[in-house]
C-alpha cells in the first residue's frame, strides 16, 4: 500500500541513513536502491557501529596494520573505501537523475566543527581522495562551518550541510550556499548539488520535555519548525528562476524517539516536493508494512498552521536555548562516536 517510489512520485527523495561494508558486499544496499532508495548518508556514529561491532573489516584492518597506518589513518581508509563502494552502487541513480540524486554523504572529522580552514582543507582532500562525482561532503552548520560551506561549494564540491536546527541558522546556510554558487557561476561551471540537513526528532524530544503532559503541542514542534523552514525554502528558491540551483531541504533524524508516536510520523507529515528524507531501516520497514496510504496533502499545505504552532511554542519554551543546546550536543555526540571508533580501531590493530 505504501512504497518508497510513491515518495519519489510526489517529489521527495528517500535516502538511506546507514552504511556498512556488510551492507554493500551482501547486496543489501543494491536491494534498497531497487526498492526506491536514491541516496545514502553516513556519520561518525554510523561508522563507529559498523566498524567496531562486526568482523567485516578484519581483512582491511590487517592490511592497514601491515602498511603501518595508525588508528586515525585506518579510520579514514575504511571510511573512504566504503563511501567509494557505495557511490558506485548509487552511480546509476546519479546518472538517471542527471545528478539530482544518487549521492553518498561522508562527514568531515567532528573535531574540526569549529575550525573553518581545516574543514575546508579536509573537505577538499576527501572529495579528491574518494574521487567520485556522486559524493557529498558533510559539513556541520556551526558558525565556523558557514565559511567552510561557502568555500567548498565555491570549489564546485557537493555539500551536505548537517546539524541544522533553527530557522535563523538555516537562512545563514542558504546565504553561504548562494555565495559559493555565485563564484561557481562566474567561472562558467555548473553549481554542485547541495542539501541542507534539518534535524527533526531531536527537537521534539527537547520541546516535549518542557511541556505539560496534556499539552496539545506534544509532538508538534519539530514538524512546525520544518514547515516554516520549507516556507522559507520556497521563498528563497522556488519563487524565482533558481529551481536548477536549489539547495534542497533534507529531513534528518526522522525515526521517532517517543514510542507513543507513529513510527512513520516524520515521513507522513514531511512529504514535500524538492525535499529529501533520510530514513533508517526501521522506518523503511514501517513504511512498507503500513496498512494505510500516505496523507494526500503535503507539508506546504499547512504553512499557516505550522507558523501559528511554532509561535505558540516560542511563548512556552526557550526555543533559542533549545536550538543552541541541540547544536552543541550534536557536535559532541559525533565527536564522541569518532573518538570511540578510533579507540576501537586502535585496540583491534593491536590484537591482529
């Protein structure tokens, strides 16, 4: 009754929020692509889980040790190999969509989240090292990340801007993107693809914790925030001739954290043209096994209501403080996962 391809027909691109060597080598990623997945995202947490909890990397770890690579060098060797292999699986999608979809995203080191120059350098290095046109470099939307986003886009490298929570920061991200694109256009080249990853479920978790147990706004804040952002996106990109250069909003963290909410809540309520939704495996299963159709309306239909709800919530909770806390926690979480993976690799190299 539901499928991923139906989302595509409605203008939204479903990407898979997971990656591992086993997923690629077993053919499971290719199967997901055949079912409608048109992109893949990764992050340090995903790679920490993949590398530290399986034996799929044993041969590669042994090879890295024989070549004298340390734990950090080994991490990037494993990650870049996985990203390249996944990009090859997605290449037919990239070709058939003329470069709109078919991307695999890899994140710069979270240790660089507050270092503009080093983020730019590593983004350039990763793109060159992986050497696939359908790779997106993930850069966090920290204040320091904004300059890196502009510079990397100006180098005609596809960018997935990650860890966006607030509407104000989203506007800054778009400004950085457009500034970078202007440089590319002046050179006579085609602008690279880019997405702006807006995090969903984490915001509801924060807001709900500050509301009364019987509040009518429980589970409404993140969707309202995304709805307002989509309205801003329409104004900045879709109301002029910038369709071909649009930086699409991407809905990230779309698995529901509250078990009382529908497992497809952040799919059903966030359908909209020119958007991406990144889906973990459990959410894909919930979509494909749902016994009802997708809602007939999309996100843009409720813009006025989304704006009203968000303004109501701003009077009940300190939204600016929540957004800042979420950004800090997001950076810290990826940094912790990155360090954890390096430590796990170091321990395994020592025992091989």
